[in-house]
C-alpha cells in the first residue's frame, strides 16, 4: 500500500492549506492516522493524529490552528491548516498504523509546505 499526500504549496503567513492523504488501495484494521512534519535540519515531529474512535491529538504549537479529520470510507486523512506561520514550513508526511494479520506502519512520500513571511 502506498500513501499519496497532496495539497502542499506556497502560502503567505496567515493563509491556509488543506492536505490530503489517500492510500493506493483499501486498508483494513486502521488504528491511527496522522501527520508528521520535518523542517530542514530538524527531526521529524508529530503534527496531529486521529485514532479509530475519532479521538484527536495535536502538538501544542498546532492546537487551535490545525484540524485533522478522516474519511473512513476512503481511508483518507486530511489536515486543515489555518493561520500558517513561517515556522510551519516543512515537508509534511502522512502516516497510517494498524493491524490486519500483522502490524503495519505506512508512510506517505511527503508534501512540501512553505509559508512566506
């Protein structure tokens, strides 16, 4: 299974973007879906995560600005990003974890988000 992330781009500070991540095929047994990001010369960090019962979790710096959601029928996860700041500039990766006969941990290829000041 491959995850295809899209929606990144260049936006001015204060603007918005919506990221999407869809799998190449049907995924069973999803436990959680999430977004991570990695800025140049920094470690990859969690942005937001949503688990199978709909509970969400956000990194502190994203609370109130970012919203994660999912379409269970499409196994697609979204990240609505508002009030973007230059420090949000990074490559954003989607992630899907679960268990179906065996544990799995899928990563998307990343989508670049650049916020200009």
